């Protein structure tokens, strides 16, 4: 008696993997062995880069904030310190968006940070 291979499920699994490799060049999109390697590698990159994207955006926001703050006479670190002392709870994403889209509101935040740096004693 031949062994049971569960051919329909195996074929479906292979077809699914080949379908995921659509758009890959050459054997990588046609042959299961190579498609499997390529798709697995792609999934690893996707997992890694979902984390890297968050880091990249935070770095971009910091760069934008620093540039906008320096135009108004403050450094990024002084700005963030001043906002913390003033107990402003806006995250860097929102602050960077304000810096790009609404200069007036951002200038008020910078002034608030400057005022809180002048008046308050050093935080522990």
C-alpha cells in the first residue's frame, strides 16, 4: 500500500508560496524550491523593516524639530526640555507636523519652552 501524502494540502501549500512570489524574477517566481527561499527571506526583511521604519520616522521627526527650533533660536534638546518643564504632552510626531504645517503654533510652543527654561529651576 502506498504511503498517504495528503497531496491536495501539499499542493495548496506550494501554490500559496508560489503565489506569494509573484513578481519575482526568473526561477524565484516559477519553481517552488527557489520561491520558498525568496519568500522566506522577504518575510524576514518585512518583519525587520517594520521595526526599522519606526526608528527611521522618529529620527526624521527629530531632525525636522531641530531644524525648526534652530530657526527660532533654540536647540532640539533645549526645546524638548522646555516642553517637559512646561508639562506639554505632545509627542514628536505631532510636534514635527506642527513645525512643517503650522509655523505660528510651533513658534508659540517654542516661546513656551523658552519661558519655562528661564523661569523654572533645573529638574532632577
